[in-house]
C-alpha cells in the first residue's frame, strides 16, 4: 500500500468510526429518496467527524496535488469513509470522488446512475481554519443531480434535498426543518461570491449587463452558497471560473429541491452531469426557477 494511502487507512481504522454500520442496501434503480437522504445524513456526519478530528491537529497533512491544488489528510480520510458507506449502501453504483480521480481512478459510469463526491469541498478554507468547508454527496440520474447532502461540520449544520421531496436544514442535535428559496426582494438582491475565487470586476460587469440591483454582497466558501440561497438567505451566485462536477452537484440538488435553479452559461439550461472530463462551464445559481426572473420570483 502506498505511503499516503497507508497513512489515511491508519487514520480511519484507528478513529473508532463505525463506517456505514447502520446503512441499508438499496436496489438500483429503485431509490427510496427520503430513506436514502437519512442514510447519507449519517454518512456525511461520520465523514465530518473525521474531518474535525484532523482540523483540530497542528499538522493537517497539507500537500499539493499534481494540479497544484491543496489536499490534506482530512480530504482522504473523509473520502475513505464515504466510499465505504456508498459501496455498502448501493453496491454496483459507480462513484466519482475527487481524490479517487486525482489518483487516476475514474470509473465508467455508462448511462446509469452514479455518485459524485467531494469529501472536503473548500480545502483552502479548511487550511485557513475559517470553518467554511463542506462534505458533498450527490446522486446523478440521467445527467441530473436528483439528490444531495451538504454538511458543514465546523458549523454544525447540514442541508439535504431530493427532486420531488423538497429540501431541509438539519442542525446538530435538532430536527429537520423544511427550507425554500425566498421571493427576491424588489429593493435589491443578496449576491454571493466565492471566498477564494472571486473576480469582482467580472461580477460587476455581469450584474450591470443583466440589470440586476444589488442590496448586499456576501462571500462564502465551498458549496455553502447554494445552500444559503436554498434556505432563503440570499438570491444569486454567478460563478465565472472553473469548477468540477463534484463541486456543484450536491449543492445544486439541494437548491433545486428548495425551488431554485442552477443554469449552465454555455447552454442556458440547467447544469447537467457526466460531461467529458467532468468539468463545468460557468454557471449561475439563483433562487428562482425557469420561466421567472428576479422581478417575478
């Protein structure tokens, strides 16, 4: 076993986490979405607990991948937990996970359902210790993110949603509460930008060209932006830089379950998955659905 994988194996095996101990086996393609969301909630929390253990350590095992992006022991430990759980829960369903792909392990998803996993979205925020990082797990069916769970372990909150079943926010120790996008305020929108990847002059031009009034701008890391819009705490998140499918799928599933939409700038249609290279075009996440505008909500 390579040194890095051995190190992560030891972290996970010695952590005491009972990975996927309570998970069912799901018959594909007969996904019971509400039950699956509960299973994924438990799995995301297990991964989040492993992340927080490493978050508290002076040495997080920070290093660079071949594309010069950062990775830590927490990315690998969380992914190991999620992969184990998903393989038990849905045997035979392919899993595309960020660190597996970085290691050259990319399964053929064919035309069937598959999972997209970002075990630690916002690694830069994790390293900065600002708490704005998430665990992202999404189910893709026919190119559509139909179900997603986003957990922010440092903030003690999780969002989840599924197509046709609505979206919820769950605080640690609390009961699920339904969430929905808000009616966009006529006086101006709350617009989100990435914490680590913002290009404000580009955003200013886009907002001006689209005649969008802005009441407030906020920055947030990782997929938190999708979830805050889903919960009615903002209205718009345009992204003008590169992202990968595992960065967006879970957040999109939550936002769309709450009544919003994520539009691919290149097609003017909802962002889809299973694209060549699993790279996204620019997109706009918004708190209103197709056929409406910020004026009509």
